[in-house]
C-alpha cells in the first residue's frame, strides 16, 4: 500500500533530493525541533529518474534566494515548488552559484569573518568552497 502524505495548500515542496540527504536539507534550512511550521520529510520515495529520492514539504513557509544556495550545497539536483492555493505557482531547479555570500560560517578560527563584523563569502569551485578572506578550501560537509 502506498504511503499517503497530505498535499499542502500554501508553502514549499523541495523535490528530487538525493535519497538520504533530506535530513541535511532540513538541517541547513534550520528545520527541526522548535520549528513553528508544519513539515514532512518523505524519504526513499521511488523515482524513475533517480531510483530513490527524498521530498520535503513545508507548510506556510516560502524560501528565499539564500535558501536556494544552501539547498544547492547538499542537494544540487533538487527542484523547489512554491505552492499557493493548492497549486504549484512557481517551480525552480536549484543551481550552485559562483559565490555564496553571508550564508555559511568559515570554520577557520583565524579567518577575519569570525572576529570582525564581516559577512562570510565563499567561491564555489569544483568540489570545494574557498573562503574569499582566508583563502582556505572546504567541502560542503565541513561548512554545514
């Protein structure tokens, strides 16, 4: 018997998350205990395109551009659907930007962003992100 999850009237649906990465998407978006909106993570859903995938539904919350950048770090194949009145009002695939500003903290304790009022900035390279200030490179996993 298939699993049934209610459709949402208004909010965000993040689809095509690689199987097993849904919890990381929730973490990077700050969704967990104490999060005020209703949400559902559906894991290991059958997918013709991906084999298996995760889906995250967030009721009454719309994500912004910085959230798209965050999602791209852990789920580069994800698509985001903005739902209004029970219908998809907007659909967008996430894309890795060339630069990510003010979203992630640099793990280098000597980086200026950790002791001055300077917003972090990272250049996205093939498999790493390089801090614009201290020039150190990190994997996405080290920054999340």
